[in-house]
C-alpha cells in the first residue's frame, strides 16, 4: 500500500535556506514541498487556499515573525490545520512553552542535521491537528510535542 505524500510548506526569510531545503527535500520520497514563503504574513492566505500537512516555520523573520503566524493561525478558520514545526537559532525555557501554547507541534533548534528535520516532518505528518469544528482548541496537550536541540 502506498503512503500518502506529505505536503510541506516552508516559511523562512532566508531565501538561500529556502532554496537549499527545497533542493534537499525534493530528493526525499514521500515529501512534496508545496510552498516556499519568505514572510509570515503570507502563511494564512496560503493555508486558506492549499492543503498542507506540515509547516516548517522560522521563528525570527522581519514583518510577521513565527510567533505572529502562530497567533494568527490560532484564530483562523481552516479546512485542514497543519502541524507546525518551529525552527530557530534562539531557544529558551521561556520561549519554547509559549510556542507550544500557541499551537506549535515541535521546536527544532538550528542548526539541525537535515536527517533530523526529515524525521520530524515524517513523524508529525501523521498527527491530525484539526479539531472537529475546524477551529483550534487552544489545548494541544494531546499532541506529541517535541523539542530537539534546545537546552
């Protein structure tokens, strides 16, 4: 039986990083990069018009940062709510719980080996983050939250 292809959206203001991620992930079977966005303000319109399983979201971006994206998505009406893996060079014991409270599924501290990124994408693609009414519950305690590479 063939597994469903994972639809991935990558959001990062570093266009070289976006290009490198796409190049690497295009070689991974079962993962399809369906969007590359360089600004957090573009995420909600993209998700309203496309089905995405996982969003790989940079935390620190000009304009709307990753926290802003999470806040926006918390109140958004979406047909399908993707799991969100936040990545950043910044990590703290204060920041990470905030990300989970806002709906992040996982946090990856940069730099992180690509094999670990792929493993997390695959792991969190199987968890459905869409409540029955399509609205976030604000309570994500039942999701398998993970922090990788952070102290």
